[in-house]
């Protein structure tokens, strides 16, 4: 069965996010001072062939841990959808 994974990778809340800080500052310069605490991350979509949803979940989790997220600086979460 084919599944689609929607993965969000974000910097850990305890760490400084320089990109987010720069965007937050720019919001004030653009006349949008009510927008604050911007955090910048990445969104990854992938497809996986697996015999079950549990098997797909295990493989996507493994991909996140091994390649897609740096667990020292980032956390991730994902959802699986049947294609």
C-alpha cells in the first residue's frame, strides 16, 4: 500500500532561531508589529510503499531520525495518509 507522509521539522524551542528572529524584525518594519515569535522550519512530503500503516510509520520515523532532522537542534512530527 502507498502512503504519503507530511513531515514538519522545527528548531527546538529552547534554541535561538536566527531566521525566525530576522523575520520577526522584518514584520515590524513592514507595519505588522502584532506578529511576533516567528519560528522557521521545513516541511517535507514523501511517498512510501509499505505493507501497513505501522510499517510505514516506522520507516518514516527512521528516515527522520537518520537524515531529515538533526535531533540535537530540531524536533519533528509527521502524519501519514493513504494514497
